[in-house]
C-alpha cells in the first residue's frame, strides 16, 4: 500500500470565511436565484417556511423598502435573506426586483 499524502493550504481568515460561506450557501438547484431585491409591501412577515401558517422568522415585519437577497423561489413564495443574515419566506408579490 502506498502512503496517502495530503497537503494543506493556509488562507487568511477572511478568505477562509468567504470560502466556507460560499461553500455552505452555494445552491445546487439551477432555479435558485441570487440578486438584490426590495420589499415593497408594508408589513411583510418573514416566515420560517413557505406557508402563511408558518411562524414568523423575525419578531417584526419587514418594512417597505427593506433590501433583501433572493435565495429560492417556490411559487407563490420566495425565500429571501435580510441584511442581518436571517432567511425566510415572503409571498412572491411582496418583493419587486431591483435592476
């Protein structure tokens, strides 16, 4: 049997975090969308799941104009991430794409 040789590469902490974040959040499904968006509906509750009966993911509703990133779409719901890093679901009609 031949010995197994492994190599390690030292990365700056910021690069290691970026790689770990990208690896953890890189979607495998082709229908996953990532782009900045703006929540345009007043009192949009960020839900923990894609259901109107799901609990709120945040204690307060997202305000009109709050910027979010789209993670996934499952019509009639869209999964978004807010600036704090919290992810949750809103109705499709609650966001408008920013171009």
